[in-house]
C-alpha cells in the first residue's frame, strides 16, 4: 500500500490537515473496499465506516481573545482543518465516492484548483476508484504532488477553472465516468454533505446560532449549511434559522454581486475582469455553479454579504494564529472578517455567532 496516502501531515500547499494520520482501521477497511471479490453491499458498508472514522466532527471552539478585542459575545470557530486533507471539501469528496461506489462506477472525474482535488484523490484512493482531475494550465499548486502520489491522473486544461469544469463534465458524459463537479446532477449529495456542518454545530450549541458566516466561491458550502439548519428547524430541533453572511474577494464573486443587486438568479461576471492572486484564488470565479442555491440561502435567512480585500485576508489569518492558535487558509477568514466588520458598524446583541474556517500549515 502507498504509505504517502496516509502521511497527511506532510501536505504541501493551500490547506492541510491537522497532522493526524489516517487510522490503521481505515487502512484495513480500505483494503476490504478495494477487493472486488467482496460483496458490493459489504464494500459500501465498509466505506461508510471509513467516512464515520475520518470525516466530520470537526472542532467548534470559542474565539475568546478575538471576542475581547472586538467587544463581542460568543464567537465560535468551526475549524474544518480537522478533516484528513484540511478542508470541508473532504465532506463532499467522500460522499460522492460513496455514491460512485454504490452505483458501480469505476472512475470519477472533477475539475479543481487544488483543495478539492486533494480531497477527491484521497477519497477515491480509499474507495479503489480511478480519479481523473482536471486543472487549468495556468494554475500551479503543490497539491498536484499529493494528487499524483495518491494515484490520481492529472489532466491540464487550457482556459479558466470554469473551462476545466466543462471539460470534465463532457469527459464524464462521453466516457460514462462519475461526474463529481459542482453544479451538476450530484448537487443534492454535496449540499447534504455540507448540511452535516449544521448538525455538528447544533450538537454543541443545542440551537442555531444567531449568524453563520462563511467564505463563498461556488456557493455550495453556504447553501449546504443553511439547508442543514432549515432541516433542523423544520424538525423542531432549533428555535430559529441563522442569518447567513457570505463573504468573498472584492467584486470577484457572482453570488455577492447578484445579491447586492437584488437579483433572484445568480448572474455571471465578465471573465476578463477577474484577476486572481495567491490569496484570493479559492474565492473568485466568474460563474458560481451553485450560485442560485446560495442566493436562496441569503434571501431566505435575511442574510448579508461582504467584500474582503487580500490584505485583510492575510492579516486575519495571522491574527487567528496569534490569538487563537489556528493555522488557517487566508481566504477562509472572509466570513469572520465580514462578521466582525458588520459588528463594528452596528454592534450585535449578545448571542452566539459561528464562522467556518479551513486549515493551513
């Protein structure tokens, strides 16, 4: 077995895990899943056990030092760095590989700029699935090394990230591969996987927080978390729905542009006006694949949106390391920044507020 698969503490770029290796039990379960002489139902059950062992149940901790500095009550940090490859992307990657395995697929394909590819590479390797990852030619992330070491096939695609998604979707259609891209037929699976974040927050707080603030790119995370709280509320588990705050790089995200204009459907941006940097790359795009779902979450929750500069993203990643001891991907601090800036403009009442963060070495 490839030992590199389990050395997740050595992830190189972007996000990373917290340094906890894949459990020995997971290794043994993976061998069972990969053995096609075993009954498919039993293999699927074993993979579900892998998900239970490795995915989710990430920490929710009070940011007491930031609370004192901001003169704000009860800020909770939902740190997704506790997942194997360090981001919430593990949740949707493993959910989709489970679906692919259950439905008899042998190959999955997706487009990525880094973190999602690393998550899918790990999930597919543990499931015994071939994984083809499409990456824009202009993107240079060291996470490609991880993807390759875990057995994934890398295809470079000319054009933007959105072009890579289109290329991967066409490949899935033509070759009958499992399409693990955002905004496609498996959107409901992705939203359900992210809804688990809401369930985990509820398990600790025993109610919905006043606000949940999150960074947005395609919008899947924001939409999924809100759907989770909607489900809890409809079942009588919570007394309210949280207000959702979406935050992203200034003028480079269709969801926030559309929301600020009062549009009910997410409108694409002009691709030529989107300039990426090493800091804002996880947030920006000209087309948000789950933009309409995210807009619904913002409108239905009486939510808000904020723009955040690269400088603030970098500054707050350093603040979180200094004040709270968390190494976070700068782009993932967008939600926290939006929350604190809204409080500064009009102080919030004493309540509980949650922001979602991604890990980084």
